[in-house]
C-alpha cells in the first residue's frame, strides 16, 4: 500500500474517530455548569492552599470524583462569601491512585506547593505518610477513614477523621440483626486493601452479636468476572443474612445480582460506598437490589443534607443525588476553614491544629439530624455517636427508596 | 461439581475468554504479531456503545454501529500507524512494536475513561428475557448471547480460513511474510484485514460480556491478559484452540474459588499460566509441520 493511500485511509479513519469523540462529548452539550446565586465576593490576593489526595484514575476513581465535586462546591461557597481571612481558598489536588507506595510523593508534592491543610481521602495512603504529616505539622483529615487506630496511634497529632468508626458500624448492624432475628450471618467482601483491613476489624467487632463469628466468609477479587462460586459457597452455609463489605462499583452490582439469583429470600446488608454510586446500581440485574439494606448516611430528613443537595442541584442540575462522598469532601473543607478562621492565621500550623481541636458540636451534612462532630487533643475521631450511620433500603427498581423502616440507631 | 449453575458459568466465562483468544489468534495468524490491545478493543466497544446510548442519547442500534466501526478503525490505525512503521524502522524486529502496543493498551483505556467517564456503566442488552430455569440452573440472556457468538465466531473463522482465498492468504502471510510477499500476496492488506477482523471479534466479545455485568474503562488490561492466556493454554495449532484455552481458564476461575475460596481466583489463573509457560509453552494445540 503506497504512502499516499495510507495517508488517505488514515484521514478517513481519523474522521470516523472524530465523529465518535464528538458524539461522546455531545452528551455534555446543554449541561454547562451553572453558577451559585448571589453576589460573588471572592477576594483577590495570595490564596490559602489546601491539598487533597484523591484517586481519580485508579481503582477508586468511580467515587473519588464525587468527593472532588464536594470539595469544589465548598471552596466556591467559601470564596463567594469572602474567602478565609480575606484570602481565597485554592485546591491542590494530587492522585496517589490508591497506591500506598505513591502516597509519600503525593503528600510531598502537596507540601511543596504550600498547602496549609490536607484532605487524605485515600485512606490506604495515610499510614505511609503519618510521620511526614507529623514532621510537617500538616493538619490532615482522613475523610473516609472508619478506623480509630489510624488517627489515634502515634504519630497523629495533626491527623483526624470524621466518620463513625468500625465499632459504630458493628453496633448499628448488630442492632439490625437483633431486630430481624438474624443469627447466622455470612460475610462477603472484595480484596481492596482498605476493605481487607476493615474486614479484619469486623471479624472481632461482630462477635458482640455473633459469638461464633460469621457462618461463612468469602471474598473475590475486585475485578472478578464471575461470582457464582463464592455465592454458591455462601449458599451452602445456609445463612439467614448476608453482609457484603465492598468499595462497591461493578463488583457489588454483579455480586448482588448473583445473590439475588441464588438466594432470593435471604436478607442482604452492605457496608461500603455502593449507596453513593447510582451508576453502579444500573449495572445490577433488574430487581437484584430489591431489599438490600445499606448504610446511606445522607438522608434528606436531615435538613442540612437537604439544603446541601439543593445547593448542589444549582450547579450540577436537577437530577443530582447527593451521596456521602460529596458530603465528606464538602464538610472536610468546611472544618479546615473553621480551624483557620478560629486560629486567625494560615501561617502557623500549630495554631491551626489547636483551633481544630476546639471545634465542638459541628453539625455535618450527613447522618441523622442530631449527629455532630467534636475534636479534642484526645479525640481525633470527630463522630460523637453512631447515629451518623443511617440505614436505607433499595426497592425493586434498583434505587434507594428511603430510610429502612425496620431499624435505625438512636442518637 | 454437581452444581449446574457453576458449569454454566464455566461455559459463559470460558467462551468469553476464548473469543478474546480467537481475536489474538486471528491477528497472530494474519500478521505474525501479538496485538496486546485486544482487551482494550473489547472494553472500548462495550463502553462506547453504552456511553453513546446513555450520555449522548444516541439511538441504541446506531450507537452499536458507531462503536463497532470505531473499534475496527482503532484496530486498523494500530496496524497502520503503530505496528507497521515501527517494525519497518526496527528492521523487522517485533519487540519495539510490542512495547509501543503495550503503551497503546494503557492509552486506549485512559482515553476511554476520558471520553465516557470513569464510572461503571451497565452493558446494553442485546437479548432480553427472564432467566430460564433448566435442570436447576438459570440460563440468562447473556449466556445465550456469548455462547451463540462463540459458535458463530469460531465456526465462521475456521470456515473462512479453510475454504476461502482470503483465509488461505491470511494463513500464508502469518506463516511466512517474506515468502508470501515473494509469491505476490498483498501482505500489507492481509495484515490490515487481520487487525480489523480481530478488532471486530474483540468488540463483539466485549459487548456480549458487558451485558452480563457492566463495563468500565479499567477492564481492558485485565481482559487483555485473560485473552492472552487463553491462547497460551490453547495453543495456535487450531482455530478452536483458544476456545479450549478459554474453557480451561473458565474452569479455574469458577471451580477453584468454589472448592478452595474466592480469594484464590487470581492465583488459579496464575498457576494455569505458570504450568503452561513452564511445561507446555506451545499450548495444547500446536501447528503440525510436515517433515
């Protein structure tokens, strides 16, 4: 084939590819970003930089992008109302791709760019950088962490978390199991590093209501192509409930489909990020999610959650549905802003840290209406109770239908 | 071993791996090149079809046509703009082109993520009917689709390869490119057709499998490895060899987790690979050479 013919053919195929690209991008036409209403009082001047480690290209990309949406909205809200100490907030976003080996470089990059605080959303990236955070006195919020030891074991003077811990999750689900009479519970989980760590903790924590432990425990790789085998093994154990711990995504959509097909009458519960992944719900077979009970900490019966969802809808459109991941990004920024404002300076890391430890009764945008966060020198887990966890249930259309009427943990 | 649902899963998963392996074999036989981007082709087709349907609100069958054409075009571009020029510049050596194609593998995956998003999407359903209970197992639309596609693809490729002039040319070029060139065969055109045909097979496989459990941009590498292993295990001595390789892989992926534990699924695939790399690198079916 001559050079001219190759070029001619290449030109034709590039044209076809452009059609594909334009068609794919066509979905975004007409969905241009809207602005928040009201005056824009964003100050000029030297910005105050806050950093975030978000996995936007690795295995957690599907829900980390929602965290970014929450952070961006919070920064816009803060800037439009006048910034912090009359200075604009600016985000420095880095990506460790959920790889602990990349975390030190990620946090070093943030520090080199002058951040005064950081949101460490990639939980598995925190342990390798605890010493760095301590040495640099970098106020860091491990926003997705549910492990108390992460933020309470030295070095952790500048490290905090927001969410109720694994102990609270076990308490809530034990309450659910007791309410429904489930005593033979099977556990299923994926092999994501954070999930494996959580499951290690849950094995002991759930002994408070399951003295003999789980009747079956199975796992599958996050990229598993088939779930027939682990689901069949769980079915062989004849459980009266199944608890799945997973980062969600197609893993959970497919596994729930397999459970619904093999064990349609066995109640299912889930811990993880699936509740905030409407795109993943559509991957499950029709009706496969019906009856699944999940922790869905964002409920519009909390007026703050409802208000934040309306604010999001001004920017993201009327179809926007708020998820925990959006709120964690939003509230993390607001907590940092609160600390800097109380400290009166963005240049003294110890002052910012002391101010952070004075935050009491902060009302976050997730959990039940009376859920609050408080921090002290000896309390680095912000959650004041387990009522930050709200149980919700899926319906036959594979969508969340609201709070689970059977049981909720009291504040 | 008596759970019929497990065996249906072995067949379904095995046929998918086999189809990916067939795509590898077609391009290998037709060009002598191991095109590692087979997995991303499969992913891109499935993601493009569902992405165009959902995000661009394209009519579903038009979106399918665009997705299939796009993948075939990408496959053609791989040969014309990556493999052929690099092989020419490196004096016929395959290694630089292999490295370039490995880089392209990641490029296609990340490009698909940029175009269609990084959230998982549901696969489009070609067949829609409630699962049919047969002998204690549920026969799903995705199983029927994948199994049918496997029969058509393997049968079709074998028929074309053995009964048509184009098929004979494909085999001749794959066996010995220079000899084929001397004999006057249009080597470059045959190579291009091989790439495009393998892209089409991979695209159809990806679309069929995505109807089972959805699709996301990061599945391309995983599928590339599985298809490659299907060829390693099955060998290259028969057009049906990748199917056997795929079924053996499917057996490992389903039965090992059932009898030993779900966390050993990946290890089962690894052990399969090590056994065949170490003991039978030519695979189960080898090309017979007359003495």
